[in-house]
C-alpha cells in the first residue's frame, strides 16, 4: 500500500489486542529503491501468525482480506490457499538469522553496479534483494571491496535487456575467501586494527554515498512519532525547488 494509507494505520489505536499496526505494517524496499530512491511502498507482513492472531490487526487484515484473499483461495499450492493472509514465501531462515540484529546488509540481485547498503531490520526486503544477516561495518566493507565486487562479476550471471550483472549468492558469497580470522557465523568481528580500518572506511563510504544520492539542502527528512517508535527509517521528501516535474 502507499505511504498515506500506512501512516494512517500506524496512528490507529483501535486493535482489540492493544498492539500497534507497526507490528505488521512495514516499509518495503526492492532493487530499484536502492539504486534510485524509495518509491514509498509498504507491506502487510503477518509472518507466521495464525488467522485469529492476524485478524486482531483490524485495518491491515481487512485490507489483505479484500485485496489478497480472492487471488489466493484458489491457488494450486494448498498452503498458499489455506493461509492466504501470509506471504507465500515467508523466508523463515532469513527471519531467524535476523533475530537479535538491529540492521542487515543488502544488495540488488540484478544491477548495473555492485554495491551494498545497510537497512534497519524493521525494513522488509523485497525478493529482488539479496540479504546478508550482518550488521557490522567490517562486513559491509569487505563486501564493498574491489576484490569482492570483481569476484561477484566473475561468478555471477547476466540478465535483463541491459545484460546487467546478477549477484549469485551461492557461487559468490558462500565461495568468497573472507579474511583470515573472520568468522561469518560469529556475531562480532575480531578486535584488531585491520578490521577496525575496514569498518571505518565502510562507514565513510556509506556516508559519502548518502550525500551523493541525497544532497544536503535538497531534501527534507520526514518521520512521524509512530515511525520513530517502530524503528522505521525517515522518509525523504524533495524540496519544491529541487523536485522533478
């Protein structure tokens, strides 16, 4: 749904369970949203909730029941037809891996250039994003390195009208030679000067990229109190004198 609808639901306090709609209403990003700018789309995400629990979020559930149920009840896959209010692919492995993290790293599955960004875990990644369940800047720096990007181009595929590179997670990420002493399964990185320097360089790169995409003084940052409490990122709104027609 669009931003005005989502913001109205976030303000609503009439759920019988006493819970906010931000539990199940989240901003969603796809590949185009990070190669350009967020389109302002939101998603209703009931995760693995049963129908009785999901129905307590009155307006989001009513929306899904009206828009999605007629399309799903005759689905050839019984699980999708029976649990029509849930996502067809709930990605339980990803959800489990993100538990306890504040951020994750993502890259477009298909894009002209190889780059990586960080999102708060409250942001829903659309299926066109490759998600890395890491929140540290050292991992962001290693993935953003020239060595890894060249490796990704060599091991990836090409697709689309532009014959753009496609990131292949199994052949690229899982087979990449990460630095010695770097354990992807560990929640923290080794405490040495090398990884400290990588993390600082990655944070600096992310800051410069943000300044390039969103020049200072050209935009306003908007965020309601409900969005702040939920941990959702601020929304960008171009100032009238810089807005495209």
